[in-house]
């Protein structure tokens, strides 16, 4: 099958799914942009465009891409967070799968203009199929359209990870991603202070990576990298951590949660959105305002042997449930079902 994947904002994740579809025998053309914080070298089956329609300099490349896409002759199209009307032309009238990541904006910074919500909302309603990554989002969408749930893969290749870090080398806790208000940073720091003054504290540092709306007031034994980061720099730190904090106030699912499990580190999550769905068995979620509960979870994982055992369970859960081959196999079923339905419709 020839699959056209249009993903201007989720380049690294789309490359993981598309690469696995290619391994399954499909011919995939990925059209994306370099908007993702992790800049990558372009691969042979990828086209990287500038998604700014107001800039006239971007139009020749888009015109050339449209001609190449038409020559490619896709059997199916996957669209993911498309916000440029020109990209609607790329999809054409081919059977299309719309990928939905979140059921609502996390904060005001993610609100889209009214015209954009109207235009692309109506377009996505007409997709032949919808996929999302959690039952939480599927339930939210159920009043307007039916969605198939597939696993959320990590956007980092497994090749970047080695063997599990042994307990004697485990140290520190990590929090990754944009440190905006919805990430619950104030509650996390208060819980960290409570943990640091408890008998469970083992001398660890809480390491924060990511840009923030406002610089956080850091208590003792908290370090912040001050902004953006590269996976190659943060993964060694994450892999040896005792725990990864994804205790958000507002969430659907979390790529950080999946990445942490892939690294062999237990995530600590809140009860919001789909976060509890993704947790390994026996790893409960904590109420978003439960400072004492979060401090207790930090104290339990501060024991390096407990952290190493939890990390082992986390990686096993990742490999069985979220690894790219497992996730892409479920997407492949949706694609094959779409093609089967389309053939039946043509026969009628």
C-alpha cells in the first residue's frame, strides 16, 4: 500500500510510525516540517517543508511537493495536526485517517483561531477514520465521531537506549517537557520540598528540562536546564533516574510517560486524562493536588533497589504495549480495514 503521511508538527513521532509501516512492506511518503524541537537529518522518504503560508518564499516548495505527491499516488493518507490549508490539497480525495492527540487544549497557548477550528474541524470530521491514543480521548470524541485507539509510541528510537541501569547507578528524579502551568510545577516543587525533609530522602536532585512560561523558583536540590534540550543530552540522565515526574494538572496522554518507560524509569503520574491508562500494572496515579501522596511516591522510589525494580517493570510494559512495532501493527490494521471498506464501497 502507498501511504502518504502529513504531519507538520509531530515529525519525530511520525517518523517512528512511518518507519515501522515501511518495515511492514508499505511504501510511505512523509511530508513534515522542522518545527519539532528535535531537528533531524532528512531521510530519503521524507519531505520537509516550511508550514508558513503567509511567507511567499514557501510557496514554490509547496507547489513542487504537490506535484510529487500526485505522482506518488497514495492509496491512503494519514493526517496529523494539519493547520495549513495548502496541506489539504495534498490529501486530495484519497481515503484518509485523522490522528487526534488531545481532546482539548492544555492551556491558552494551544488555543487555535476560530477560523482554523472551523475549517479543519469540519475537514477532519469528514475523514474516513479517526485514530487516537487513549480511551480517554476516544470517549471525549464519541459525541462527534468514532475513534479507534492505538498505542502511543515513543518518538525516540529504541536504538538510543541500552541495558537497564543497575540500582547502584540510579540517582536523581527528572521532569521533562514544557514547564507550563498545566504541568503542575508548583505542586511538584512543594512535594519535592516535603520529600527532601523526610527520612526517605537519599540526597538526590530533581532535574528539570524544558522551557517555562516563567522561571520557576527553585528550592534546594532542584536544578533546571533553563530551556530547550536535545534528546541525546537528556536520555542518559533520564535512563539512570530513579523516577520521572509527569504529575500534570491537565493531560490526555503523555509522550514523556512513554519515553520514561522506554528508558526503564517509572513515571509518577496524576489521575488526569489518560495518564493512569498508560501506567504499568501496580503503579497507581496520584491526585493532582495530593502533595503528601506525591512526596510519598518520591520517597518510595528514592530507594535505588525499588527504583531499579520499578524501572524494569516500566520497560517491560513499554515493550509489550507501546513499542513502535506494536503500535504500528495496530495502525496497520486500521489502514487495511480502510482499504477493505473502500474496495467494498467501489464494488457497490
